[in-house]
């Protein structure tokens, strides 16, 4: 995570801050960090960009190895529109799925880019159990893609 900071220098020598883009990662990275340890990556990146002396207060941040968390994205690998698919409710009924998202009516126009259709945050007490939860989520995944009319 490296924030992007844009500014400009005016003709009279003054500087102006134009933009701070925290860039902590897309999809569910922020929610996963907030859920797992209580750290807000947006806040931390912005504060680091704006204040050279800023340090993160780690008091109260969860640092145990249990539970373990995993993010499992699902990509669509066909050009077209997702007509029928797994629902978020189907995934949320699996023990160990904390939250996630599914883009209904997802459209894929190019395979040359990331086409993440849905993702879930998984929780388990150890890595072996996390892999079992992931396997159950993968078994439940299904998507039917309708090609575009030619």
C-alpha cells in the first residue's frame, strides 16, 4: 500500500494539496483489515501522506494467529453477461464465510483484465480449516455466462 499524493506549486511559491489517494487495495481488503484487526488502511495511508511524524497506534490491535482469515475472489473467464450464478446468500450459509459480495448481471468485455465477479472473506481457527471452508465455497460456486449477440 503506497498512497498517491498530488500537489502543485503556484507562481507565488505557495503549494496546494490536490489529491490523496490511499490505495489500500480494492475488493474487500479494507473490510477484511477492519474485521480482522481493527486497522483502517484508508485512514492510515492518508495520515501517513499528510503528516511526516504520524505513527500508527498499535495499542489494542489484534495480533493473535487465531482465527486466520482468507479472501477468496472468483473471476469469470468468458466474454458475456452472467445470467445465473451463485448468490451471496448461498455463500453466507457456509460456516466460516463472514461476508462478501456478488455482482449480479456482471459483464465481461475483455479477458485481458481482472474480472472479479464475487469474493468472500473466510474465517477459521487454523489454516487446514480455512482450506476446508474455501473448498466448500468453491464447490458452491457456479455461474452461467450468456455470450453477447453477434
